[in-house]
C-alpha cells in the first residue's frame, strides 16, 4: 500500500468532506471550534483554518460572523441519470454556448461511427451556480440542415428533434471517469483548486443500436452525486 503523500491540510479537508457527504455532519451543523479541531487532528490552528477555507471555497461550509462555521445547505446535487430531462423539473437552466460542425474528437467519432458531427455546447446552471458543461455531438449525416445544427434552443430537447427526424432514442450507455479539470472547465464551472471533475461519456442509440448522439458531460466533483436505478421484473 502506497503512503498518503497529501498535505495535512488536504487530508483534514478530505475527512471533513467525506463526513459531510455521508451525513455525519448534517446541513446546519456547527463545527467545533478551531482549537478543538486542531487538538482532534493533531494539527496547528493554521492548518485547520486552511482546511476549512478549502471546504468553504468548495461550498461545503460557511462562516457566520460571530457564530462559527456551519455545514452549508444543498450539498451534494443528486441527479438521476437519464438521457434527457426537463430542466424545469430539476430547478436548472441551460445556456447555449456554441454550435459548430466539423471533425469530431477521436473517441466521439469512434462511438458515433462517423468522423463528422454537429456539436452543441451548453452550460447548465442551478440558480447562478454553473453545475455542468456539456458537448453533445450528432452525426453530420443526420444533423446537417436540421434544428440540431441551428443556434437556437430546441423545444423538447434533442430527443424530440431526433424523433421527428425518424431516429427516436431507444437507450443509452454511460462511461464515467474522474480527472482534473482543463483550464477552460475550471474557469467556466468555477471549480476550486484541487477539485476533480466527473466526466460522463454518454452514447445514445436509436433502432438497430445505431448511435445518434454522443454527449461529454463535465460536472464539478464536489457538487454532484449520480443516481442510477434498475427495476428487476418479478418472475
């Protein structure tokens, strides 16, 4: 087993973060004083203050003047995985950042089975907080000259547009990984230093298992939980 080479600040922040996400430190809970935390973790008060600053920057904690440090309401943002959902049902909004056509990234082209695609880039916001950067790719053979290639929002989303074109969505496959954010992702999603992103690589298919969409969804790791559900038919 390799030793944990992280700094003491990172280790303490990680421990408190895990306790908050597990509900051991519930929303509204007041943390014990900095001197007591320093004693508990065998650290200096400066180290504890740095760990708390990290968690405040990530949105897990907040300070109340003269009252102490508390666990903030609203973490994490749990989303039920689905190929499409109505933004109003989740309390989020979308901002269309760009629409472009051309060669798709290598992994996207391999999943689509085509080299050329239309890409729709969007930013999802929860209130004023950016929570997802997405790039959805559609085969140029399907999307060229349609609303998928237009620069406006699509009523009913891409699934409605694909269905009207004769390519109804029948299922999807997710691949999920984590990695550090790119500079663009860190800036657009306002990700605190040291926080990774969740990367969902989603392939949506129509009849005959034909791929009709590949979406690369980037989510700040400290804001999200993904929920998957499977129902097993009784015998």
